[in-house]
C-alpha cells in the first residue's frame, strides 16, 4: 500500500481532509454504479465477482459516509460555495 505522501503526489488524494473524503465518497458511488451496470454474477475488470453482498456492502459504506458528506456540503454552503 502506498503512503499518504505517495498518494498525494500521484494525485489520488489531496492534503485537504475534505477533498480526500469527497474523493472516497465519489469512489464508492462510482463503484456502486459500475457494479449495477456490470450485473450480478459477472466480474469486474479486476476479477471481482459482483454479488448481492458486494453491492450491499458498498451501499452500507456510502450510508456510513453520508453524514460526512452532509457536513462538507453544509460547510461549503456557509462559506458561499455552491
């Protein structure tokens, strides 16, 4: 696994916690969309089999991250961002 500094250097995360958390949330959303598009029982480009458990786990993680996203959005609105 890469270190935080390597991930920042590669542009995968930002030194800002807010941007990094948004990246993670977007990653899970994209994965969920991809799994639903691929379809149950088929494999991703990495050989992961799409299953009900995989989709349920991804949805659960998004629900867990939802309060963080709400806080970020609220903070941005209070700072004048849309």
